[in-house]
C-alpha cells in the first residue's frame, strides 16, 4: 500500500508540475508577444522621429530664406524712406514746402509686414 501511495503522490506532483510548466510557458509566450509589439512600436517611433527631424531641418532652411527676404525688404523700406527724405529736403531747400507723405512710407512697411511676416511664423 505504501508503494502505491507514493506513486500516486508522485503522479499528482508530476501533474502539478506539468500544469505549472504549461502555465509558465503560456506566460512566456505572452511576454514574447508583448516584447515584439514593443519592438515594433519603438521602430515606428524612431521612424517618426527621423521624419520630424527632417521636417525641422527643412523648416529651418525655409526660415533662413524668409529672414533673408525680410532683411531685403527692410533695406528697401529704409532706402525708400531715405529717398523720400532726400526729396523732401531738396524741395524744402527750394522753398516749395512739400511735406513728407507718411501714407507712402506706411504702405512700404505694410508691404513688408504682409509679405514677410506669414513666412516667418513657419
């Protein structure tokens, strides 16, 4: 009888171990699946980062170009004001009494703002 009991106990033990191993195996499979999903998500994230970095570089180049345009427009506006100033001073020297046309100067600055400003905000 004792022998039989031992074999039954060992059989039970063996089945318990088998169940435990099967459970652990399924847990391991789930962990492997999660790991693969995380690796895929990481790869996609790295691709997005690379695309965003490329976009940032392109936007920086565009911003540099817009800054050049703004500086050029600003220089032209200053030249226009200086030319108007010279013209007014020349007319005043002749005694005609013409005053500076501020709407013309303001229009030059409005052109600078409407053309240059939207590109600068990119």
